[in-house]
């Protein structure tokens, strides 16, 4: 996957004198397209809509205490993606961190939506209006999981505001308009199309981004993405950029998500979500074979680990179970399960359908309330699907007291420590690494080398992948290793 970079905000000074009043704009027109064999309506401009919505779009200036060791990171983005609210000025003297971004009024009495990473850790926040007036704003609530924040400006005046549109009704190829403050250039308007829907860029557990080629850059974070009717269908949040500038790949939180989160923040100051207490990974062809899943089995979400004392543990869910349905809703992949559980009310009792050792089972689970510190771990990569060679290709050692202390392994972790992985072997192609701990093979605990050899031999004779449960980096996940004829080690 390409590299993604996080950028922090530029100095607030970059905004000074750049917030000019919007100029009167002509009425919107439309012309007919000239594609051979068909006529398509193509807008000649968005003048009328933009003139109407510009006053509701604001700049956001936040100030946070200086942090030892450099600025705090924003949302967790893969390499090459960046949240685009700017970066610290290289020559900025020691002192408070100043950030800038964008936002928009969603009510006449002064509620403002922006990104969480624009105001994260801020001790003071200002909203910059279209006429350059600055107003102090209070943080009503934030939701790091979706990177949204709600601010409130105390005002006696009626503020221009925007309305939410239906992001679910958008079609790929539809025109979109972004308004914000890139590089402190107030009220910058760009246009593009909806490039794709439901993008998962692995920045958080609830990624469901709209992708657009409308030009968005540093300082656009938290600004609105409009449809041609002038309704907000997204909140601009991240871009893909190998170079740090716009390359036509931007991401916005869909209004379907943002509107619900903002309503919760306004009512309660936080977002309550259901909680199951599992770590998930996708089911690929190798894992499906190793788990003994039927060929016609739905995709599902594989449980890699279960949190002790969690609702999942209380219900009897186990590592190796594949969740195919919850509360009557089919589950195609881990992301679908994350969304489904989050939407459930804490305390509700729901049915969960799983495939356990290839056989269907149904359990009842009481949904918990998501802990405040919860932030789902990124799903591990899928298992490679090329055929393995004869040899497993690992050198292992039993986990004893000395090795546990030297490798800083938890007391609850046992099995075989991977000392080395031979290049080009089935283990290497399956993704095993030095430092991994193999805790189970085909569902059986592994205490010695001979047990691993026996499990590998049995998998080979059955002409199926060997299913290993591996501890790495503080958590467990499953790995399927394909084997052919030959000695095992």
C-alpha cells in the first residue's frame, strides 16, 4: 500500500488578512454534454449555490500546549494518507501549538462541525467568520473514532448555516463542491466528482469514506463537501498524497455517519456505541480451508482474539469462530461486524451466528457499552494464497521464563517462539516473522516442537493449510500456512 503522511496545522498567522469577503456571483447555468450517442447534463458552474453557502463556512484556529517530543499525531492513517489541516511552521518558536482547519455552522445558534484532529488537545479554539471576525468557541464533544468534533459559539446573532444531504443517494460520477481554507486561503472553492464510495483507508474502526477528486489540501480538514443542491454530503478529512499536496484523491466522512455523530455530540457530548470485545480479521481462501469452512460459506469475520470479561467472552465466543450474522444482519467482513455492533444499544440481547470448526452455531450475547479508550486494532493482512513448499521453514524454541523475560512476553502467552524464518518457505510466504509466538496449531495448544511437527504433518496429509494462532505485537491473529510433500520442521 502507498505511504500516507500526517501533517499538523500551520501557524494561525497564515490566516491573517486572507479571509476576504465573497464576491457576488452570477446565477447558475447548465449546458448539454456532447458525448457521442447521448446527451448528459453538465453544470456550467456552481455560482448561485456557492454564494449562498460561503457565509456558513468558517476557519478554525486552535491552540494547544507545547508537547515534549513534538506534536501529537492526528488520526491513525496508513502511509501516504494525510489529514490536511497543515503542519507546524518550521521556524515556529517554542511555545503553544497553533493549528488551523475548516468548519461549518449547522445551526443558527452557533453549533459548528469540524474534524477532531483539528481541535484535539486544544485549550482554546477560535472560529473565523466570513468577515474575518473571530469568535471564541467551546468544544461540545469529540469522537476520535470518526474524527468528528462539535463546537459551540456563544452568539446573540442568527448565524447562516447549512443542512445535511443524503450521502447514501450519491452516485459515482456526481458533481461535488468543497469549500474550505487550504493553506489559510479563506473561502476557497473547488469542484470535482464522487470518485468512489465506502472507502476504507484503515484510519479507524468505522472508515466508510466518500472519495472525490475535488482539490483539497492542508487547511481543508473539517470543511464541508456539498452536492449540487447545496446540501452537505461529507466532511473533508484526509487525502492520499505521496508528495504532501493534492493529487486528486480526497476523502470525506459521509453525511450518513456525520449527521448521526453530530446529533449524539450535541445531545450527550459523546457517542455511545455497542461493544462486543473481539479482535477481528478477514477470512481469505487459505484461512477458510484451514478452518474447514464449507465452500459456499459466506465471508464473515474471523475472531482472532476475545477480550477477557467482555460480552463476547461471557457469551462463549472463541478465537477461530467466524461470525456470519448478528442481530439478524448478515456479516460479510470485519468492517460490517464493527458497524453492526456499534449501532446496537448497550444492554440489548441479540443472536450471533458463527461457524465453529466448520459447523454452524448460534449464541446469545448481551451487548456492552464501548469503553472510552476503545479504538479497534487494524486488521492483519490476509494470508498469501500461493501454494506452499514442502518445509514449514521455522526455527522455534519453547517459551520459558528466561525467553519470556528477554522478549517481554505476557505471562498469559505460551507456545513456541519463532527464532528465525527461512526465506522462500511456506512459513515465510504465510507471513510468519522472527519474534512471533505460535500458541496453537489447528486449535490445539502447542507446548513443544514435536507437537508442531505433528500438526504440520496432519495438515499435509489432509491436503489443507495448517492453521496457526500467533501472538505478535501485543495481540493474537490467525495465519494459514500451505504445505506440500516433504519433511516438516
